[in-house]
C-alpha cells in the first residue's frame, strides 16, 4: 500500500477490495478491511452491486442472509432460502445453496440462471445433502460440466409441490470466491 508519512495515499487500495482509500473515506467504509460489514462480499463489489458495504443485511434483492446474522426470510409457502451468498471454499460456511425445509417437498426442481438467462445448474430432488448447488455448472449450453462459475449474481427458481399445489420461489444468489 502506498503511504506518505504513514498515511495511505488517497489513490491507494490498501485492502485490495476495488475501492481507493479516498472512495472508502467518502462512503465511511474501512480502507484497511476489504469487507467492512463482514457479510463475505468485498466493499468494492457491494458498491458495484448497489448494496451498502456498511450493512451486512443489505443483500442483493433486498433479502438479508443468515451468515450476516440477519433474520431468515419467512415465506408462507413452506420453504426459505437460508443463504443468498455462496462462498464455495469448503470452510463449512455458505459452501452450498441451502434451502430450509426443502426435504419436506421431495418433488422439487432447482434451477440457477446466469445474468443472460442461461440455465447453468438444474437439479430435480434438491435435498441439502447430496443434491446441492456448490457454485459449479452441471453442464448446460455455454458452461461445461463441473466448471466453477465466476463471481457474480445469479438467479434461482425453485419449483416444488406442496399439498398438490405447484409453487415457485424465485430470487437472487451471489457467488463469491
């Protein structure tokens, strides 16, 4: 990090989060901490995504994440997305897309789309055990099987049957590596 007399230069990016010291000072984030709010998304990416790098509960799509200590989204349809941030690094935290109570609805399909609307992952019988999305494609048109998907925003559709009713839940998912 470039310093002048012990103080970081305004154009420096000491924490390598994509924001200069001057930009971080302007928004109030910590220029020495790549993730000021501790939500696993670097401050620079949050600014790019239009979310607040000072608020761990300001997630893409407006739904907070459990990893950030926010309240779980409550849905009357019987399932809830437990984490909309995926960090597939095998540390035991947000390594896969977890859907609360999906096991109660075995007749289900989960689809993940990239920003161009291409299905990059699809699984029937999603179960939070062996059939899970870990940030890798399972072989669609433009992505080869088992390819790690790049950092960014993806969209999901969960289709399931609850007491004979065919239901859908859709939302956003962010992959951070």
